[in-house]
């Protein structure tokens, strides 16, 4: 009886971890991968639990708020004047600074 409970818990945990991976993969493929931007950062702020970047496209003079899919590590590295770059259908985000470029490859953890 004890073995049945242990096996049931293990199966449940495997199912749960697989479900989380599927949600992450769906987000990667349906939301993050289609994003595309190349903008100069003019501001940043935290709204609720989301990290937001304000910037302007290099060809535009109008500031736009990007729904940037960034996390805390990326947010903390971004400074006003940096360029935020992501190609459509890729999983890497680049922060281009005056003297260096930092790549953040996105993947399900």
C-alpha cells in the first residue's frame, strides 16, 4: 500500500513537470518567438509584476511602450540609451550597449 502511494506521488510529479514544460513551450512558440523589435531605451519601469521598457524605434521619433518579454536579470542590465534587439522567430534577446553586446537566449527552464 505504501509503495502504491509513493508511485502515485511520483507519477503526479512527472505529470506536473511535463504540464509546466508544455505551457512554457507554448509561450515560447506562440508569444515570444513572433516578437520583433529594435529600439533605443528611453525609460523603464515595473508595472505590477511585469518589467516594462519604453523606447523608440530607430526610425521613429515617437516613443512606444513595448510589451517586452523580459525578466528581472535583463531588466536590471538595461540602461537608458541601450538598444534592445530581437529578431522575429528567434529566441535570443540582445542588449546592445556602447561597448558590448549581451545575449539572453530564452528557453524553458
